[in-house]
C-alpha cells in the first residue's frame, strides 16, 4: 500500500472515531450544550440542556441498577 493510501485510510479512521465520540452519550451532551449555548441566551440554554439531560441520566441510572 502506498503512503498516500495509508494516509487516506488514517484520515478516514479518524473521521470514524470523531463520529463515534460525537454520538456517544457524553459526546451528545457536549454537542447539545455547544449548540444551545451558541444559539440561545445562557440561562435558556442551561435550562434546556438540564431538562434534556435529566431523563437521560435517569434512564442510564435505571439501566445500571438492572
């Protein structure tokens, strides 16, 4: 395999890793916070972020207990 092909493969795998990080629960929480923070006033963004995260935390807590 040539150097260019290996470099292209490395970049593709890096993009896959980035997509995996962004779609994991902590990555989704961070992405949601950034989007809300950049589009809404701080107080509104924080309240919506917390309202969204609470059910997810409760569901993950229930799953961990089982």
